[in-house]
C-alpha cells in the first residue's frame, strides 16, 4: 500500500499539465445578433473528420436553443436549391443566390482546422530534438450573414493552442487538437450568447 502511494506521489511530481490558451480575433460584429425571428440556415460544418460528428451535434443543439424560430441544417434539409460547397466568405453574388429560391433570412458558416498537431494527450518530450518546443494549435471560425441585406453581421476567429518545452524532464498531460477545437467552440458560443439580443 505504501509502495503504491509512493509511486503515485512520484508520478504526480514528474507530471506536468500543459494548459491551453485561446485568442479571439474579432472581424465583424454589430451591437448584437437578434435570434428571435427569421429563418436560419446552418451550413454543413467543415472540420477534421474525427471531431466533425461531435462538433456538428454541439452546433445544432446550441443554435437550436439560441434561435427561437426556425433552424435548418443544410445537409439534412430537403428541397434546398444550394450549391454543393458554400464557401467561407462568400461574395455578393453567392449571397444573393443563397437567398433566391430558399427563403432564408440568415446563414451560418462554421469551420475548424488543425494548424499544428505535435503533442499527444500524454507526451514525453524528446530532449535531443532540434525543435525548441512542441505545439498543438487549432483555429475555429464563424460567419453569420443577413441574407436579406446580403451582408455579414458577425464574424469571429478563435485560435487555441498548447505548448511544451523540449528541455523539460517531465511528461505532460495536454489537450489534443480535438480537445482544443471543442474548447475554442465553447468559448465562441459563450461569446455569441453574451452578445446576442
């Protein structure tokens, strides 16, 4: 019993946690987003395969709570006249085409991507590497468009990262890129909730 407690104590002393950091980049924001009226369309979410189902379910659930009228998710909504891939940052013609024949008032685009994936959930640093540090880094972006006026009303990018030094003798417990994406998404939804009308 004492031996197990000693091993646990030593392992806790040799273990470090690498804490994630998140950076917000505002692009465009009106005074608030009014979710109380209109027809809303959530585009198919562009994200890494492993996390896509979970992120999609979270987004549908969260926006369904925010939008008190009518949320439609593009990949499962029948009868839509939409291009196969609606790009991020669509031009004026693409926005007008979204409005024509679909009768939606608002359009939500959400995507997440991995920028660096160098650390596992439990990671031993390699002290003889040429690299100074190892990093997991992700980015999540959202755009919300008013299709009646063909203009963007909310846009934000959030970067999430975690980093460990190569010179440490510890082994680290750190967030994976999937965990960072979910963490960044939760911060994004909190920001939208705080700023919505």
